[in-house]
């Protein structure tokens, strides 16, 4: 039997506020256990929650960014359950009337196709504390610092059909919440974590299968592995004549398997009811307009602009707009190179074929360096783009020397390595190391003549139709020039000499 995979994600993104959602306690990460849990957070008798307005602003920004409908009136409710790190015995959340309603979507790209993932809702809620099982000799420690931390829970429709689509969606969402400044996205610290609802059904049927929820996936790699394992597990059970039990499961990365955690509760198990201590939250048009005014250009819009204005391939534009800081770095480099190479700023595409082609070629060169050498070095050193030892202006200085023929692309890599090591600007390194490209036709011709004279057998092979030998001459010539010969001039001179 052929099976279809059905996946929906629930993502908890910690809102980047300085204080908690219903108290003035700090939300900073890394404090000593229970040092950031105030009377409201630990539910001492007589305390009352006071809502954090900034949390609403950030939730509304998310709704606007995905094109969802904003509920002008939303309600906080109590979700009742007992767990050691939930001091009140209930969690304040939103169920019937969330602040962000339906209508939103995020576009993902997987391989050579794109699709939209629908956003069902996004609601605000408080986080629970954290149970600590290590170093307590058979006991569990409770840290309530996270209790009351503001979250927005983002729920999708069951629109994903593979682990690859689920990971693509999670990555796009992760990029977006960081891009618009509502969440730092730190998965190691628990600021961004996903629950995956996974089921399978016979292909061609519309009825959803019984789903299992995999909780607290805090890495994209683990998400993919957990979903793939769960899909195999469910298919094996069904093909053996068994049935799937609706339950909550955990992923064990050491064993690469999911295992049962508890039976899956329904909404009525939590006995939801409106929180009597909190009035309904009402946002007016002015509030929404102020939130909209703080939104930057969004990733999809910027990606489309990069394709349109710089003639970048969709793949390049997509990679460059994964993070707002990377996109800004790219444009800073393009601007710096363009301003230096022309008397006036380069025009946008369509304002003149020659200048537009130069702009597009230069933009592609910048993109290649950002996606190649710069990204590789950042990954190797575990750095973000904002911590790059080479600034946008410094990288522009290097790329200018490639474009004006001062150095070749190969030598540029040597200069880049020296810049990364802190040896100075590109021009100073080129001068100090004597790396200027040889563009003197006479000097290159002399090298070529010597190489041809020293290799008559290979010359005969080339002239006999074995064109692959051409690379042999290029290699020897570049070695003789210590990599400094202008590649375009060298190729041209070699072809003429070998043909004569």
C-alpha cells in the first residue's frame, strides 16, 4: 500500500520582551535557578497578573507579517493541568479567541518546487518552568525562571507531506521571527522549539489518520530524524494490522527513535475557562497601524527584489535573505563596490543595458563570495555575519580589485585569508605580498613562448585535435607566473600562440 504523510507543526517562539507576560520579572537567560521568579510567577496567594503590552505588539507584528487576520478582541483562558514546574496548576493561554486568527501563510521551497503552508492561528501564552534531572541523585530540581516567559504559539494546518517540507517551514518561520525582531530564535536556549503532529493515510484518501505529537524538537536535524522515524513506525504498525494510538511522544537522539510520553489529551481534559483575573484584550486600528509601521521589508519581498533588481538566481536570493543581517551585508557590499566603480551610483536593472549588466555581474560576484568563502569561514569559526572580522566595506575593497583586474579570483582567496587573520585592508596586503596581477601582454607572451618551446610533444597533441591539453599549458603558465597572470589575457595569448 502507498502511504501519504501528513504533518502539522506547533511552534513556540519566545517573545523578546525584557519582562514576563504577566509580571515584571526579568526574562534574561542564564540566571541562577529561581532568581527570576517573582510572587506572580510562583503563584503566591493574593497576587494578580498584569498583561505586558509589548507582548501584544510583537504578536500582532507576526500576524501582519504572515498576512493573517488580527482579532480586535482576544481572551485569555486557563488551561488546567498538574505538573511540578507549573506553580499555579494552570497555564494562562488563549484558545477560543487568539490574538492572531486564520488567513496567514508562509511560502517554502523544497528542491525545485514551492508551496504555501497555511497558518491556522497564533496565540499568546506563558511558559512553564523547567524540570532539571541531572546532578540531583535520583531527584528532580525545579527552576521557575522560565515560568511566565511570554510565548507566541504558531499553529499550522496539516499541509506538509514530508520531513523535508516540515524542516523547510521551520527554517522559514525561524528566519521570519528573527527578521521582524520578535524572537531571538535561539534553539539551544529554548527560545524556538517545535512540536510535530504526524500521521499517515492511504494515498488518495481525504480522511486524516490518527496523529501522534512529537514534543520539544529544538533542532532542524532532530526534527527531520524524528519525523522520519515516526512515519516508519506508524506505517509498520498499520501494515502489520495494528492501529495507531493518539499520544504524545519524545524523540531520543541517542537512539534515533521516538518513544511514548503520555496519552494525548483533548481540549476538554484541560477544563479551559476564561481567566477571571484578566479582562479581554482589545486592540484598535491605531495599535495595529503602529505595529505595521515597525515592520521591515519582509524576506519574501526582499528575495523577489533581489531577483528583479540584481538579476540573481532564485536560489542565491533565497540564501541571501535567510537572515536580515546577511541581506543587509550583501547590499552594503554591492553599494560600496558600485559607488567606487562608477562616477555616479549604478542604475537599477532596465535603466541601460550596459550599466545594468555591470550591476548584475557585480551583484552576482558579491553573492558568490558571501555564499562561498565568507559563509564557509563564518561556519568554520562558529560566527554570525554581524561578528565577521571582515566588514562589508573591507570585502568591497577586495572585490573592487578583482573587478578592475588588479588581482585574479584565485589570488583574491589568499588576500581574503590574510584579511580574515587581521593583516589589514586588501590594498595593503596586495602591495605587501606583491600579489598584483600581471596584465602586461609582453610579459605574458614571454612566459607562454617559453612553455610552448619546452613542451613540443604537447603542442603537437593540441594541434592534432586533443583540446584537453590546453589546460596543461594554462597550468604551467600560471605556475610560471606564480599565479599572477591575468587569466583572460593568458587564455587569449595561449590560443593564438598554439594555433600559429
